[in-house]
C-alpha cells in the first residue's frame, strides 16, 4: 500500500465520469506612514542585499498572506525589485481588511491592496478604490484571458476596480480506505453520496457516533458550493433580486439539513463538537470521523503535513444533483484581487507592479509556490505551473471545463454570506424550517439589493 498517497484517479476522464475558496493621480510617496499605522514591518527579505531605491518610485503594498505564503510572495517582489531600477516595492504582510479600511481614507494607506471577493465591489462602492479601466486599456490587458466570473468580482458600476490574482476551486476529498473496505466507489451524484453516508456511518456500543459520512458545515465550503451544484443562483442582476427563495436553493438547503435531521440534531451536534482543529493532525477527515469533505487545492498540502502516514485518500469533482447532470462541474470559484486605493500617490507605478504580478513567469511562480490557481487562462494552461505544482492539475482541468463560477459581485456579498450562515445554522439546530430560513434570508437581503439599486 502506498502511504499517504492519492489512490483515486485524478485525471480529467475520471473527474468527468464522477460528474463533478483603481486609477488615481501619480506622485511621489514621501513617507513610510503605513508602517506606523500597522506597527508591523515588511517580511524579511531572502538574505540578498536590497537594491538602493535611489530615485526609484517607492510603491507600498499591503496584503493578507502570512507565514509561508507571505514568504513566497516576498520572493516574487524581490525578483521584481531586482529586475529594474524605476520602481521598488515595499510590502507589509498579514494586513487585515480592517486595517486597510482605517488607513485608506486617511491617506496613510498603501498604493496596492490585496482584496477579497467579498470586499472589492463593496470598497469600490464606498469610494475607497480607483478604477483601473484606463490602465487596462493603455496597457493592453487581455481581459478575455481572465476567467469571466472571477474578473467580474472586480467590477462595480460597469468599471473595473481590481484585477484577479489567485483563486480557489473545490473537489470532493474522501477516505478511500473506508470506501474500499465497504466495496464502494466515489459517488457520482449528490443523492448517491447521501445514500453512501448511511452505509459508512458507525456508532459505538453506547449508540454514539464514531463516524459520519459528511457534515455540511465542516469546514465551511458548502455554503455556496452546494447551492450551485443544485442549479441555484444567488442573485438576478437583470431584476436586482436576491434569489435565495428559488426551488433550487431550497433543495440545496434541504439536502444539507438531512445530515443533521436524519441522524439526530443533538447527536450530530455533539459529535461535531469533538472535531479538532481544521489545519492540524486532528482534522476530522484525517481522524476518520468523517468520510467526505469538500476541500480546495490547498488540501493535498494539508494531507502531506497532517494526515497519518497510512491515510488513503481520493478526490473527485464534486458531484451535482441527479436532476441536473448537465451542470456537472459548476462549483464555486473564490478569488482574490489586486486593487489601487483611491488615495494612492503612485497609481501609475502601482499598476506596473500589478501587471508584473499577474503576468508571465512571476504569476506562475507565485501560484505554484502557494498552491493556488491563477485566474488567467494562459497561466492555467502553462506547462510550468503543473510541473512546479502537480497537485493543481485536477483542479485546473476542472476549472477549464468552464462551468465553475464565483459568487455574484454585489457589494453586500459579505452580508449575504453571514446571513445565509446564520439562517442555515437555525435549520441545522431545528429552530427553523428550510422555508422559514430562506424567507428570512430574503427579508434581510433584498433591502440591501434595493439600496444598491437606488444608489446606482
């Protein structure tokens, strides 16, 4: 037996069979006030002597990565700084969105910010970001090379406020040892997975669970993924309507709720409370407490770091409902973007940095180092990307089918997610029916949609 290896076929054929996270005025930066705001320093350089900035324009950038991801990003910035003398980039790592929100309006923020799929349009609405359209035109950015629904994450009011940088895609990871023991193959539909969960469930002599097939809100990815796999949408842009009351959306929530209601809400809740930390040896999948988990492209690294040496696993495209086989591969994409604050003093130079980061070898290098997907087709199809990060290959092939999509780029997407999460928990706890939960979601979210419509 190969130890801690993926024993399932991760080729495209197997995955298909299985059916299937702005432009401002330029000027010189005269101080380093962003360091005073955060109290943090730049990520330590790679040991090489920093090039003297001299008369170079100094571009400051804040991002949210930390640890090894921040170190990987710094290597790409070091490459950029060493490659030319006109622009030098100074980076602050581990910056929260709250810090950015405080610094940008005051003028003490950076020239480039790393934004998320739930913040870019919201910050654009608030006037915190500069439009990038003139740069996109003058620099001949090939917009059609960027995955469309992820590019839309940076769009607000018909203008572009962020260029997509990295994205997450998702697959169904499973405990192959358990399936093999029971003579089961990975599920080809969501309904088949639900039936399989009954077969893999185990209780001890006291009638308490020691293993469940699937827990929908562990870790967190089900919230958007499962509705898409039932054919649901979250927003109707043509009519400015929140669409959480559709039959497809309710079918998705009913599907997830069954993993609580049919197994006993108190019993499942108690069992889940014993799950260990997600990014650790105590991960519920690694400990054999669950058999299926929807995870992103980072998860193979987790397996290598945290899973027991004899852990046998597989991964397939997340299956869709048996009622809609034609939408196979329609799962969620989650992206991050690079934006220029409206208070940037070096927006021209900042965009040059963004172009470097989202193009060519530098782009492939960073994505391979951190194990994330690039958002440009040219980078996704790069042979170097797969050579440098072979674990990304099945995710790349799935994304290139073209059916996956990001959450709608509405300025209240964070509120949408929070409200959805609370209402779904009310269903899982038995406090609300699915019908009550989606109606409550609509009552809370549609006023936000109306407010956005009236402001446009």
